[in-house]
């Protein structure tokens, strides 16, 4: 009875007043959405993938699209870390801390989605034990697993400096914090592993002859790799700017972030050129299944996603907003442009994943006849995906609030132009 009274007192004196703050209301909402997602996932595990709208013809749906998007948007971990530590740009090292944490969260989202998609999560280890060296997916599995381990080592110092860990477990805190010395070496390993699996994800699609719209090995590999770099850098910069405006615990260096935004602008412009070249390089003459899929992408059910979200809002508009100094100096415009870049990368992964499955070859003796399919995510797919995304947002919020993942040093206002002096770096990173 005493325990119940203590719990009631704690709720009345601490929990209820805390819920009046918007940050805790936001976290409670995300926790509730996570609970719904867990419930939906349990239903999938019990009843199987048959309750989803996935089929033999459309085996990769919403979950794989979220997985691909999460891996792409988490790529800031290796791209920014590589620039900061391998290119010796010390002003970016505090931002690399943010990028590593965002990358860890992104890859954990991707792995959760994969556990759902394989249908038998108890067999997730098969890919690491039963090797199929001729499959790009095997290489992706190995590299993703190894890179996630690298990210855990890079995130360990952040956990070690968490106040409860420092107070209660000082020896563990010291050991975890000492792993920061390995950061340059981990950045090199992460760059190699990320380059391999980011490009191999595109190659997985590009080598499938039975899906003609995908069958472009090298363009697909390059597009996947470059879009990951663009999306990852954009998301890290976006989260940093938003957190700097919403949380007093976040310290951002707007000079450095302005440089990153400017770099994202040029990168997304290059991605636009590559995407346009890839589209224009497709044959004009009729090819079974490829021509139909190209019609669906550019003039059919995916046309709005492709032209509206991916090309115009995801590439053209952000490139203009980030490269023209008049627009970039306005912080809200800069934040909007970075968000649009991330949305454009997600739209690209969704369009690419889905269009190749909407038109496939039917097996008719003596000829190849295109077979049209359809896919709409079921409610259970949407709820599970929403729960996993809620976990990602909650993890980012927790990191900003309690783990000090956004501490870029002295708060400096960004000038109008991109060519600015290097910002002050905290002493702990020198």
C-alpha cells in the first residue's frame, strides 16, 4: 500500500506538472503512437504477412520504402564524418556528433522495418551465417550489420556523457567516453561500409532483368549513393536548425550550418542533372514493360510523386532556395528547403521501389506480355510504419533533450554569403 501511495504522490507532484510542458506532451504522443505500432506488429507476427497487401508480384511495399528512405536519410553519419575527420574540417566535428546520432536512429528504423518485412524475425541472423556471395542483398546485409556496429561505437561516448550514467556509473562513463579517440578510424570504416551498401542497394534493383524499368545497374547504383549523401546532409542540417529554434538545450553554429546548406544546394542540383540524364537515356522505342512503367512514372498514377514531390519540390525549388543568397539568408526558407530535399529523397525511393513492381512480365509461351499490378498499403502496414517512425522522432527528441547531441559550439549568426570564416569549436573537440 505504501508503494501505491508513493507512486500516486510521484504522479501528482512530478508527472502531472511535467505533462503541462509541450515537450512532454509531444513525447507522450509519440510513445502512444509507438504502442499502437507495437500492437500492429504483434498482429503481423501472429497472423503472418498474409494480412498485409504484399503479394508475390509486389513483395516490396511500404516497409521497404521506409527502410530505403531511412538508410538514405541516415547517410549524413558517414558523409559529414568523412568530411570532418578524414578531410580534417574541424569546424564540422561537432556537427558530426549530431550526424552520427541521427544515423544511428535512422539505421535502427531501417532494421526494424526489415524485421517486419521478412515475416520471420527469429531468422534475421540467417543472412550473416548462410552466405550467398553472388547476391547484392548479402553484401548489403553484411555491410549494414557491420556499419550499425560502427555507429553503436560512435554513439557510445554520447551515452557515456549522459548525466545519469556519469553520476551512477562513472567508470562505465569514462570507458565509453574514451571511445571518442577512435572516431577518425571509425569514420574511415564507416565511409567504406556505407559506400558499399548504399550503392549496392541501387544495384539490387538495377540488375533485375525481369523488371525492365529497374534494369540499369550503374545509373541505379550512382543515383542511390548520391541521393543518400544529399538526403543525409539535408536532414542533419534541418534537425539542427529546428532544434536550435525550439530547444534551449541545443546550441547550433549557424555559420557552419549555412555552409552545409549551401553544399546541399549544389549536391541536389547535381542529383537533378543525374536524375534527368537517367530518365532521358531510356529508349524512345517501345520496350515491353519498360515503356508502360515509364508511362506510369511520368504520366500515370506516380506522376504527381515524380514531377511534384521528387523533381519540382524535392530538387528544383530547394536548389534555387539554397544557392541564391537572398533566399538562403532567411532561416525559415533555409529550413523549408532542407525539409523539401529530404521529402524529395523519400519520394525518389518510393517511386523507384514501386514503379518496377506495377508492371512485370507475364509468362506467356512465345512472348513477353506486360502484367499490370496494383498496391496500396494495408492499415496494419501503415500503423506499424507509423509506430517505427514515432520511435525515430522520440529518439531524436530524447537525444536533443537529454543527450546533448546538438552542441555545435558558440552560437554564431550566419552571414548572407556562404564564404565565411570557420566557427569556434568546443574545447572538447579540439
